[in-house]
C-alpha cells in the first residue's frame, strides 16, 4: 500500500532547508558557470547574468505569507535556485530561451514564457523552471543535483527596467493597480515593448549601413561622412593606418593585449568616440579628410612616434600598449598641435600627466617641423 509523504510544518520546512541550502548554493554556482559556457559556445550575447540561492529568511517569509498551503515547500517552491539572463535585444532573449529548452528539462506547467501576442499585464520576461537533462545529470560532476530545480529568467534590459520600476511601485499583478492608473500603465507597457522592437530594427539597420560603408571603402571611395562607423571601418582596413602602426611598433609600442587585461568593447567604443571628437575639432568631416592627414604624416610618423614613446618610457618603465585608433589620435594631435589644447585630451580620457606629456611632445615636434 502506497502512503503519501506527510506534510511538513513551516518550521520543519525552514529547518530542513537550512541544512540543504549549501548543496543548493553549489548547484546555483555550477549552473551559472554552465549557462555562461553554453551562451558563449553559441555566441549568444548578453548584458548580465545574475544568480542567487534563496536565503533561509526569504523562504520563511514566502511560505508564511503565501495564500497557498505547501505540503512540501522544498519541492514545491521552484525558485530556491534562481538565475537571470539580461540581454540587449528581444531576439537574443528568444534564442537564449530556445537554448534553455534544448539543454534542460523544462517544466512547462510552472514556466511562464513572454509572448508579444495577446493581452498580458505589464511587460513580462520569460521564466523557465528547469532540471538537469538525463544526459548531464549522469555526468560525475553533476552527481546529486538531478532532483534540484531552478528558475532561469530571461529578459531584455528594457524588460528588466520595467520589472524594477513596477516592483518599486508595488504593482505585481493587474489587480494591484488602481483603476485610475491602469490606462497609463498599459500605455507605458506598450511603449517599452515597441522600444524593444525598434532597438532590434535599429541594430539591423546599423549592420546594413556598416556593410554599405565597407563596400564603398573597398572600392576606394573616400568622400564618406566621418562618423563612428565609417571611422571604425577606415581604421580597420586602411593601408596607411597599417603603415603608421608598423612605425609605432618599431618605435616600441605594443599592439598585443597584456595577459592580465580583458579587452572591453565599451573601452574600444569610447576610444573611437574620442578620436572622432578630435577629428571634428580639427575640422575633418569626411574619411577623405582623415585619410589625407595620415598620408601627410607618413613621412614623419616614425620619428614622432619614437619621440612619444621615449618620453613615455622616461616616466614609466612599463610597455606602452596601443591600438590603431590611439596611434591615429597621436598623429592628429601632432598634426593640429597649434589648434588643440590639453583640455581636449583630458576630455578624451587622458590622465593629466599623460595629456601634458603627449601634448608637449606634439608641440615640440610641430615646432621642429615648421622651422
């Protein structure tokens, strides 16, 4: 005769959870590492991955305040282990959702998936309640975790913003919203959803613009307006930039990233923006203008870059790491040393001592060239 498991009191459930929590913490940690590896293997971009294991106090508050009567909270509460993946774009969130469904056992009854179809309250992200697949749970390193479930939330940055703000307003369910405010809240929800769609459209359009500029540069076209995209493509493909960078390397600059340094895409974008700012101050409006400055500099770039490197070496014994964009900046500074000010370099993120040194070397070199 089969007998059902006796119901646990809330106190018993909390005490049992306190004993089991270290195992769940280990599971959450391993699951986050696995999720990162899966996303990177599939080249799926994401903004952030967060994870947490519910603490004992939070579980106690949840089961005591809930209108639901739990027979076994440790198996019925599905978010004891929680992970959140925040993406930039909705189609990336959709792709990550598909990956989760392929790699894990998903409880469709407990999971809540975002859909742009139909009426939903607020701006919903997708919540997947998962367990390890039989194949993965059979692996030695996952032993003992096969019965544990976790909740993986997948949302865009905008969905995350919506969730944070609506939580602050204490509107979790439609019934929580005062009638006088419902219309405004639903309009905001629609605007957030529209913004997510438009960001995807803008990203795709930006990709097409880049392809067009790349094709133009490949044919030798240079009368292209100077902006972040055209400047980036020009620096990446220009023969004269390669020549000047070779001069920089022979002067001592290193173009290899230090072993202990992680390449930050945001830093690269910021540097490109700084180069564009200096070009604008110099009155350069097209790729052709920029290209002409570099071509004029070829005959003196090696000597000038050597002077910059030597000056830097006197202040620091460490290697001066550089990018092609940074070398182009140094050339601009020397070409327009009579126009720029130290403040222009400070606004471009230079430390004051480096800005003063770079500017002084550039001015001295300009003076020597004009004598």
